[in-house]
């Protein structure tokens, strides 16, 4: 897909359910297909090529590391493959993995491993998954399932094809020209090379010689090594590389950004509205960082916040440089309750485009967040709308009510989910079953055109109502 970055995949599941064997089988299958025939070295993540497209795999995070990444705002993986052994079924660690995956709101692909073993019962495994809240396609759900026997190479190609299909449904653009954001997936001390850090670039471009920032510390990039052991000059989105130049080992989930040496104080201070707009553009939640004077205040704030507000960090004490660096990467305001904000920190926040909002009264903070939650949901609903049409006539064809409509903005498409509105009231939801112009069927109709719209289920519409398409 043009201008789409490769998907980033992590594999989770019970410790003995074949995760490592599956990763090795994927790697070996791909190495055999490479022209250079080189052996992929272990750097904590690697890329393969399937059907001429790249796929990135993270092969280090266990459940704890997966959660640690999320808690630090490091959303590394795009898709999670859940491994379940055919001879063992769903185990407590499988259930734990499912909880983490669902909390992260990630697409799941189930890989039933060890399917070459005797006396296995795949239906039993699928039913156990259903009980755990994962309903596979064969049982009427939306979760794809692939049967694999990794040592024999069975199901590997099918799994890679399913990964690509899932990614095609909701791909992410390759934002190589955006400000850098990379995520640490592995870090260790090498006696010869010093601290070695493996990162995956999520957006922007990581280059040799670049000055990068992690938790407020600045490091120069001395070298980049890819998963084939080759020195490279730069890494684009979804590319995993080892980075040399750090003075210390970093935590998994740390976020690497580019040091902006020419940042100036903005003449237009950032506002809550700016943050809502950015979060909507990224299809993200409204995140906040809490800094409180004492634990009691922190608990009262956390207990009173609306559900729609996502707290990505909560701590006691004054606002620090690390808070600002974290807030910038996460696009989150810092809510400072009864704590000191040094002038140097305020200046840093202005340079980095971070909003610090200070409060002395808890209910004022909570009232602001309630307003934010309402505004955020309204903005999210408005952003979903991809087309609008005014109903100008109502007629019946073959016993079905058809809305004669004029598309006023965007597009209407067959199979799109729509809502029917009368003024500000929502009358119901349906899907577009048919679109007709001059008795001919069309897949989509654009702004300025008139058409007949058939809805399923039929709704009780009238002239003057509006159809709004949500996808």
C-alpha cells in the first residue's frame, strides 16, 4: 500500500505455547528467501518480507514489558498474535495476555500452535478462547485464527497473509517527515560497545549524527545497525535498529525524540482545544499527566476523573523536565495540583508546546476534565462523519422505502454505517444497502449529486431529515 508503513507485530501467550518457535520459523522462512542469504541477528526486533511487503516483529516483550510500554505511552505494536497450544489450550497466562491486549485495544490474531501433535482437540481450544472473551471467525466472531506447526513450517505463510489483511483494514501512514518518535524495545550493556539500545521508529526518521532526547537527556547517534548486522545511515517508520551512542542502558518503553536545537517560544500558547484537535487527528484518547502535592490529593483526583480521560502518569511532587518531555511525546497536558512549577520548567513547556494547567481546588480541576470529556466525545463524533445528505423526497420501490437525497458533503458509500438525524436528535442507525441514480446501482455518490438511498433496517424518515455516514 502506497505511503503506508509496515505493521509492527508482537506475539504473546503462555510461556510454553510456541512463541519463540513461531518467531524462529518466521525468521528462517524469510532468511531462506533473502537474496544475500544472511542470518538475521538478534536485536530484539526484526523485519521480514512477505509478498513484497515488509512486516516488523518485536520478539522480546513479555506481558510485563508490554504493560510497561503502554504505561509510558509507548504504543509499539500494531497487531498482537496470541499463541495457544493445541495440546494445552487456554492457560492463566493466556487469559492475562488477552486482558493486556484488550486494554491496549489492539487487533488480535490467534495462532493455534503445535497442531502436528497427536490427540488434539481444536474445537475445545476455540471454545476455551470464547469463554476467555476471544471469539474466532469460525464461531461467528471477528478474530482470525490460523493453525500452525512451526517446526514444520505449516501455516507460516497463511499467518503472514492474515497479518497483512488485518493491516490493510486499518493501516497507518508512513510519517517519515514528521518529528521523530521511536520506542525502546530492548537495552543492554555490551562490554565492547557500551550501552546498546534497540528501537523501532514509529514516525520520523532516525539518522546517524542526529541528536536525540530520552527522558530529558541528550545523546548523539553514533551508529545504527539493522537486524542483518549491517550499518545503516537512517531508519524510517517501523524499522528496528540498534542504536549506539547512549551513555546508559534505557528502560524498555522509553520514548526517543529528536532534540530540537532551534525551538523557539510560541507566540500562541497551547490550549485544551489544540490538544483535543491533535488527539482527534491521531484517533487517540485524551491523555493527562497528574502532579499532586500529596498522595491524598492524587487519589481524590484519580477517583473523580471522567472515564473518558486517560491518565498516563500520576505522581506526587513538583513538575520536572521528565514530565514535560513525556507530555510532549504523549500530547498530554500536565495538571499541576498545589505543586510548584519552576520558571525553567514553564519555559521548557513553552518551547516544547506543552500545556501546564495549575489548580488549587480539586473540583475546578475535575469540572474542567468533565467539560473536556464532553467536548472530546462531541469532536470524536463529528470527526467520524465522512458524508452528509439531505432527504428531499420519500418514495417506495418494490415495497421498500427509499430516501431521495442530495449529498451535501463528503460521500455516501454502500455498506457504510449511517445515522438518521432530525435537527439535533438521532432517530436511528442503519447501513446503506443500495445507492441508485437513474435506476442504476452505484457503489458511492459524492457531494452535489442526488440519489436514492436504501437503508437496512428501514428507518422512519421524512423530508428534511439528514443522513450522516460514519465510515
